[in-house]
């Protein structure tokens, strides 16, 4: 059984290897300069457990299973909390807010579709229009049926052109 001090050292190493930095003072880790506080408590029956705290969100506890904690889950929760704070802080009325919102939207769509550097499609955030992303498709060799299906999908999604004025 480890001590609380040993658990803090282990936590610092494991979360540090996942890109999170320890913040001076009370137990907290930072992602994109957003500090998320944690605490370590002890249960009579299950030993130490780690709690991740955030204002306005229920605290989440992590207990050791087979002698180790799920460091990926803990790190993911810290990143999620930090990202949500950044999104709330930047209003859509500012260019930085638009960029942050669109970047988050593009990241979510990329994760959902599997698009990215290794695929034929790239999803990038629009730098000016709120709620818009830019989709780039690399050169593809398609059969005629696939061309028609791609055209139908793109024509539904693309903004309608207004008729020329006479």
C-alpha cells in the first residue's frame, strides 16, 4: 500500500506523461493554462481514491482497480473540463471566440468521421463564419455512381447560389 505522498508523485508522473502539468499549491493539473483541482481521500474499505473537481459539475471519483488507476480517464476528464472552460470564456461575438468554437466543432467532426491527415478528407475550422467548417477532399478516382452520390451530398450541403440580377 502506498502513501498519499507516493500517490501524488505517481500522479504527477503519469499525468505529466499525458501532457498535463502540475500546478503549484493545492493539488491541481493544467491543460491550456486552465487548472483543474484534484483531491486524494482515503476509504476504510478501498484505500485511496482520486477526486476531480470543477465548479458547477459534480465531482468524479476514481478508484484503483488491480492496484492502478485509469490514468487515461483521469487525464481525459481534466482535458474535457479545461476545454469546456475555454469554450465558455470566449463569446461568439469575438473573432477569437468564433475561431475557438469552430476549432472545437472541426475537432469533433474529425473524430466522428475519422477524417484527418491519413484519410482523403480534411475538416478545418472556418476562421470567420460562426458554426462553419471547411471540408477539403483530396483528388479521388471515382466511378460514375460515386460521383453522382458525392454531387448529391455536396449540393445539399452547399449554400444555394442566388440567380444573377438582370
